[in-house]
């Protein structure tokens, strides 16, 4: 599955200090943490776990607390891009400057998303906010012996958390970009995990390792691919970012799945190769700025795609009392996919994909 393991690349030259424009991701350093930095990393990781715990993400799920405690995030983020005045700078674990190296470590264990790979100024891959990752893993509701397919390998950190919880043999992660899967595989091996890392189109899933009990996507989707249902066992659960929210679907069989959005907002990098993301129209509107920037209104506008313009969406939004995400849902049935408000067969439905 995927490309064979390649020899470790040589370390890059130290970056030029100070702000600079985003550039394509360089080769990774051989050893992310210089000798003697293990204790600071462990202390920083413990602080992150306390912060996630305070958010309530571990409630009723102590095994995920153990996973975040034991899986070292710094092995999966040997460098990342930080926004600074006038541009960006790359922080990395082998920076010869101790102060900048400390900034790198503090950033790695902050409860924030990290830009890890860019191309032509566009974000290609990132490491998600840890507390959001913990909430998603808890909502995935996995049990011992269940197999999981992850769409979007990223740095490999999420796959490591899953492998820690379930075991390597029950976890598959897939990504379209060979350079991303190869980097994720290296990170995972350094941390002592060996789930299946596959290079391929996430919208097609990974039929070779199906069936799955759970599918989790760590990239924004424009619809729910039929291939995912085809590769699920009856009773499976799918959790995916969609329209700035998280949809949780219960799979009846290969012909039907349905569920509602969680209350949690979620902003992820779009699935690469998903042309539906690029096709969504951009609107101009005469609505007040406070309406256009309202988080729930923007969710409705994103979910309905081109079906409603801002004025039509606002009329519905006001009429329905500013509906929260949990009132919306998605149905997949015999190849058709649609979003709905309150009732999948009610008056407010919008086709997806």
C-alpha cells in the first residue's frame, strides 16, 4: 500500500531569520528534537493535554487522553510556518538559535492549527488544532477491534493517535500527494507507529483495506462520496468537515446514510482534487456587515452552495430564528446527497455535489 519507504533526506540549510514569503516545503530535518530537549517537550505536551482536558474533549473518553499524553506531536511537526508582520517565517526543531527553537516547541504544543506545507502561497497541508482533533476523535465513537479509514494524512499525527488507541493494523490513512504520505510515514515510524499509509484519492476511499467501521475526514468536503458508503460495514459512522461544520452520519448500508451536524465549527483545508470546492460561487451582498460575518449565517450560506443567494439565505435564516448547526443534516440515499433543515423530507433541502 503506497510507495515504499525511502532513505531519510538530508537536513536543509538553516532558514534565513525574520519574515519571508511562503515557499514550497523543504526537505525535513533528520532529527526534529536536538539532544537534551526531551524533557521540555514532555512538559509542553503535558500542558497541552491539560488544556484539551479543560475544554471537555476527553470527557468519558480517557483513552484519548492517554493517546494525546503519549504521542509526541513534535515528531510530526518538525517545522511549520508562523505568521509574522510582513509575511511568514519557518520555525523548525533544529534551528541553531535556542530562542527560535523554543518558539518552535511552544508552538507545536499550543492548542492551535499549524501550517505545515504550502505551495505557491496556498496552504496544502496542516496540523489541526489539537482540541478539535480530540473532539472529533471522541465523536467518532470508536471501539476496540474496529477499523478506521482517515481521509487526509496530513502530518500523520491523527493517524498515530488512532493507531495508539486501536493498533496499527486497524488504521488506514490516505492522501493524494505522495510527498505528504511519505512524510507522514516517516513521522509515524519515528514515533513507533506503522498504520497503512496510502497514496490515493481520498474521495475514492481505499477499497483494498475495506470494510471499515469508521471513516473520519480531516479535510473539508463538498459532498459525501458514494465510495465511502460502499466501503463501510452496516452501522458504520462517518465524520467529515462540510460547510464549516462537522457532519456525523450513521450508515445503514451501501445505499443509505443520514445524520446531523455537530455544534462545533470546523475549518479545514479542502480535499485536494475536489472540484466542487472551487465551483462554489462568490457573492456580493447588500446585507449589513454584522449579518454577513455572523458565523451561523456563513455556515448556512456555505451549506446551501449556489442554491440560495445571500438575501434568500438571510430571509430563511431570520424566519427560522437563526438556526444552529444541529438543526441541519445530510442524507445520502441511492447516490443522491442532500442537506436539509430539521427534516430530510421537509421544505428546506439542498442538493450537494
